[in-house]
C-alpha cells in the first residue's frame, strides 16, 4: 500500500490551492452576498486546466487520473463551495455523460469548448416529481419526422442558466407500454426553440453558483441529438451519479478541511481566562476529533478514486465516500462554528458561509438516506 501522491498530483494541489487563496478567497464573501455567478473565476479555472481534467487531450482535456481531478475539487471547496460546485457539476455531470456515452462526432463537437472555461453544460435529471426517485421523470420526448419533441421541466440544475451555459443533457420519458416506462437522454442546446431557462434565486447555500429551472414546450431537437441509445436514459443518469458522488465527496472533504482550519486558527487566537481557548481540553478534543474524521474521510475517498482509476468496481465506495464526507462536513462545520461562539454567526466570519454551504451536501446528487440505501444493497440487505 502506497499513500504517497505523485509529483504531478502534488503540483496540482499546490497550484489549485494557490489559485483558491489568491483569486477566490478575496472575493468569495462578496460573491456570496450578491449571489453572483463569476464568469471571470470560471474562465480562470478554465485557463488553469481544471475543466475536462480527466478527458484525453484529443477532446481538449489534460488526460489526468480521477484522483487529480478530485484533489482540485477538494482544494476549491477548502475555500469556497460555490466555485467547487461549478467545477464538480460541469466535469462530472456536464462533461461526463457526453464523454462516456456520446458518439465520436458528438464528443468532437461538444467536449473541446467545454474544457476551456468559456462554456458550461447542465445535467437535466431532477424534476418536481423526480428527486431521489430518478425514474419519477414526467418530461416527455417523442420522435417525429426526424426530430425529438420535448415537453416538461427540470429544477435545481447546476450550470443550467448562466450566459456561458450552452446546453444540457436531458432525461425524458420516450415510451410507455404495458406498464413499463422507457427513459432516453437527449442533448439540448441553449438556443433551441421551445427551450427556456430561468436562474433560481434565494438560495441558502452555494449562492455564487448557477442553479436553474429548465422548461421545454414543443422543444424540437434533431434526432441525432440522442445520447447513447433509446431506452438507455436511466443507465446513463445513474452511472453518471456514481462518478458524481466522488466529486460531491471531495466537496465535503474540502469544506471540512477549510472549516477545521478556520476553527483551529480562531481557537489559537481567541483568549479566555488568560489563555487561548484551544488549550482547554474540551476544545482541544473537539479539534482532535475533527482532524480524525477528516483523515478517515480522505483515505476513504482516495481509495474510491484509486478503484475507479484501476478499472475496478467502485460504486459502493463512491456511495460510502459521498455519505461519510457529507456527514463529516456537517459535523466539522458545526463544531468549528461552535468554537467561534457568537462571531461564528456573523457574515464577517467565513465559517458562517461554510456552515450554510455544507447543508446541500447531504441532499445533492443523492441524499444521505439514498446513499445508505445504495450501500445496504451492496452489502446484501
């Protein structure tokens, strides 16, 4: 067993950490306060080579392994979950289905621009009736005269409505026969007639990321915009979520690391009864437990990434990583805020944003309850 990172992975961690500290950290609070998606930061992430990291170079990627990509997400989330969400959703949910299931023509058309930071792509699965139940999709698609005609809507779609969001992969019901429902994935570009997008406002968390509602009314797309095969929709969406769980786990890990550092630094600076509060056993033990949980989370997530890179089954470990990293993000952020006392409740302190941002991690891309269901099936329940 070798837990060492490669020199390349170490360089990626250092480069992304420097970027997050120098470019994102100074404006993270302002972007959160304004609920403003940053085109500038997105383009800079593209210039740094963070989009399409795991894609082959022929499609505009870096040809890197899964762990390198996960480290990048982790380092962004250590400073700001909103920017990490943009990266994670675009790479795993946006680029992923196109790369794994697209035709060669589709890959060459869509992937290179999506690796630049100048264009983003959405993952159109969630609906009002289709959350944990991914097969609850009500959006319909029928094939007529060489065109798919789509009617329905999607909600909570990350990277779905910004001015550089150029399209989404959409799951729709393509047939219903004998009590069986057939799901199909279709590529929908932003300027398609009958396709409308609306940015969602009033979010508690990830306020500087783009979240959208998508509407389809007699929306016509060419037949060749089919992704994969007819009836393969659920397979595409669920396998995409397996990969996406790793990136959400990385967001939990990075947020926990950042919250821990905020808590530790504050506890070393804050003095009560004549000494730093970190010297009181009750607080020292809090910090020790936080460090322990982060170490365990990192080892579990990195193992899941190793399994994927070795082409071994990794879905169980991905679900475990997503569950555990999400849960420890909640626990660590809560304890770090507790160390701040009343100051932790003020927006002037970054821990207040961390505390809000962590809450989505137990919901997005499969709730903690669904992860436990997935794991229970793998262990034979």
